[in-house]
């Protein structure tokens, strides 16, 4: 029978996961139940994606604003602290900022402009052009920013993040100074102690600050790498990847994700005899074309995955072959020629014309993004994604 379907991604409904639940059993049982109800077979090299949030929930990997305060006090002197380049997000940064502010007397908050690291805008590029302000050269005080641009709100949420972050700092008991600059060293005029809150550029920012003379520099990845008060922590990512749970707590990025992925693979093998691949995934690696916001606010797309998901795809572009190598063929002859070419393709197609347009992204970034788009972050109730046919090609029967 001729095969007519390629990749299939299914959102799998599961019970609501709570602290202490055996996540491996929940995942495998939910997939097996779905397979029986929907009539699909579990096969070798299928892929299971499980969202990082339910892994962290099962682990009970939560921390409070006061836990953050304790670690801030452990690392700094409690006086003036520069807080650099946070994401403009209630979900990602509000509780963190409360805890940080409780650990210092004065917070010098320095925001990137015209937008934060992932694209949340403070002001439009057009307004910068209109005012002839260069964000890579011009450092602005809060008064100068408001004089140039007035009150600004997020286009989607309507939140004035300047005022919102100020209120969080001041209600936490700290004095607040707000600056606008893309140059890390700008903050050193106010303090030599700095917490840099950027995600993907954090290593460069730390290096720039130390080179410019900062005395103490940490990032969010250095906060809560060990437990405070017996609560959650992440030894690799600290506060990076955390999300608001309540007004006073955050859910941290899960620990031991590699181990979790491997355990799910083992449990599925024992239950079905099939060897599937598994990854724990967070944000997808894609950018919203309408809002210009990059989805990836987590430090990585996948913090843990099985070995079969290492590497990048090695694919040819079928339309290139059809338009060039086999332009004189049609129908079954064209199909046969392309299938034969795929069967005999080189092990590494980097730089080959036949692979142009097949950007060699990491498999985990591609698959994690597919999972994130499939499961969503709302009320679908499908924190597990089951993918079939991902490694198949045109020649698969």
C-alpha cells in the first residue's frame, strides 16, 4: 500500500500533574491510552516531547521571592545593585524582581531599548529615528526617556513596564533608579555590583562588565543554583527559564531533564518493546512575524533529550533536484531518480547546492519548536506531544 502521510504530531492529553507524581508513568500511560483510543501504533524512532513545566511540577521545583532575596543577600552587600537587561514580562520577571529588590536598598534598573532581548518593545524604531536617538550610543535617564517618548505601553498587554517595574521595586522596600542603555558599562557609574538578567547574551554581558571594572557580577543563571530554605533550585540554569506560579513564587526550569528523558525512553521500551526518542522542551525557537517577538525566553529549547536526537538534519531539497538535476524527467521516472538520489546522498551535505534552503538547525531546536506549537501554552491540556515519521524521507515505503 502506497504511503501518503509524512510527519504527524499529536497533542496527548494527560492528567494534571502535581508535585510527587511519577512523570515517566504518566507520560507512557497517556500515550498508550491515546494509541489504543485513536488507533495508531507505537513504532521505533517515534518521538515523545514533554513540556518542561510538567517535569518541574512533578519535581516540585518551586521557589519564592524570599528564597531569591536570600541568595541575592548571599552574593551582594545589600546596598546598591545594578539590575541589567531584564525581559519585559510579568510571567518571566515580576516575582524575580520582587525578590531581587528585597535583597538591596537601591535598585538601578537598566533597560534595553527600543526593545528587550526577545523583542518586547519599549518604543518603536520609527520614534527613535524621529527623535534622532541612537540606542547604541545614547544613554538615557528616565526623565530623558519620557521627555523624548512620553508614556509607553506594551502593544499586546497594554502594560507600562517602566511604571510596573518601578512599583514592584518600591513596594519591595528599595529605592529605584531607571536607566535606558544598551551598553552594560553604563550602570557602573551608579554601582560596581551588577546582576545581569539577559538570557542568550549573558556571557558576553558578564565579560563586558568585568572588563569595564565591575567588582561583583552574577547572572540569573547564578541565582538559586542551590536550595534556599529547602525549596527549588536549578544547578545549571538558576532562575533562567522560570515562570510565575503565584504572586510570590516561581516554577523553575526542571532539574535532571536528561535523566527524565532517558527514564521515559526506558519505561516505554519495557512497556511496548519499542525504542522511542524523548526530549523535554520549553519555548520554541521561532519569532512572531506580527509582534516581532522571539518566543525563546528559556535558556535552551530542550534541557534534556535522548542520544538519538543529537545532531542536525542531513537533507536534500527535492524541488532543487526536480528543477535542476532531473529537470528533463517527469512522473515515475522523476520519482525514481529522486528516490535513488536520496538513497545515495552524502553523509554530510553541508555546502552542497542540493541542500540549499535546508538550514541545518539542531534537531532538538526543530522538534522542540514543533512540540511547542502543537501543545501551546493555554488550555489544550496536551503537555505531551507524540511525533511519528519525523526521520522518514521520500523513499520510505
